[in-house]
C-alpha cells in the first residue's frame, strides 16, 4: 500500500475517527509548540506507526514549525520483528533511526520483567531524546489505554489517577512526554491498519512469547474483558470513565493529595467547607 493512499485514508475513511481526534488532542492539550523538536518513539506496533504518520502529516500542513526525529529502540527483537518494523517504516517513508539495546535480556533476569522492561525503555527514550537535542518524546498510547489505566488504578492500585496527555520528566530536565493519540480509540487504529492492509508486530517481547498463557491473564487483560462486558449493558461506559477524570468534585472525596500535600474532608468540615483554601494558592 503506497504511503499516499495510507495518508489519504486519514482525509476520508478515518477523518472523524482518527485525524480529527488526533488534531483535537494536539490542540486542546497543547501538545506541540513552535520549534519543538520531537522524538517520535516507534515500537513497531500499530499505535506508534499511526502516530508517526499523523505527526508527519501535521508537520507538512505547516500550521506551526516543529522537527521530528523518528527513533526505534530495539530492546532485543527477533529478526522477523525487526524486518517488519523496517519494512513498514520503508513503505511509510519514515526515516527511522534504529538503536540496539539489551533491555529484554536484562529484564528477563528479574522477578518482575515487565515492570523493569517498561522502566528501562522509558529511561532510555528520555536519555536518547536529550542526546538528539529533542525537548519532547511522543508515545503511541491511545484512548483505551487511558480508561484502562483509570480502572486499573482504582481496582488494583487503590487510587484514583489517569494517564495524562503530557508530562514533564522528573529525571531528565527539559524533556516532556506527549501522547498525541490520547483521544483515538484502539478499535479505529485496528480498522485503519486493516483498511490499508498493514501488519505490525505485537509486543515482540521474548518473555511474552514464552508465557503467552500467563500474559492472557494479566491485570490489563482482565480490565479489557471487564470493559467488554460493561459495554453490552452501557455503550457509553468508556466515555463515562474518561469523563470521570475530568469531573472530579473534591467536595465529595474523603481525602486527596497534591504531591506530598495531603487533605482530609474533616480538616475544615466544621467550618462548612470540605475544600481547603490552599489548593489554588
């Protein structure tokens, strides 16, 4: 499938479901500023590849000037996965830079390889972005990742939090993380790939390949299954979960914290208020 046809589909079949949502996220969350230099992090999956195509299309529209560096961090993929990544990058005319690491082999030696792998990947991406003179890294997380994170935090983490559309790095000064596909549904990403006859790697993780049965029982897989059931009785459940992170009423919470600053509803309950006046100070 030629790149012109792939990009054209964003103007036609996927104008509303992908392009407009991508553009709205960039605009509403102020993800890109003039003269940004963005490291586009391509894992080889459908999400990061679509994100790269959308960012390049936005760049070509020349609404604002920004630079893109397409980077592929190879954590230890097998040759078939690497061949697919480079093949897709070629047909999409993405000038990727591939960097080899030993993250898979390092993570496999630990009791919690998935946690360490994710941490090592993120740290490597921030560091490489700094080396390349980038002030932002772009990741391909989508809408479904956001609502799944909200539920996972509540049901398994005993806390209420979400995956933010952008974040300042705490350890790498001057580097910010952005998520341009924040409002795009995963089902629409899959339809885009199928429509254009594109195939991508999945996780590519050697641990996942060896323990497929165990991976199917992961907490995220449980949340995905739960959402499938909820959609049968409430088709709007996904958006309701997302909106819940936008409509938090602190007066209805038992306690909350802003960083290390903690508040409890009893702190000023007797004064008739349940929000401390220091929040906005």
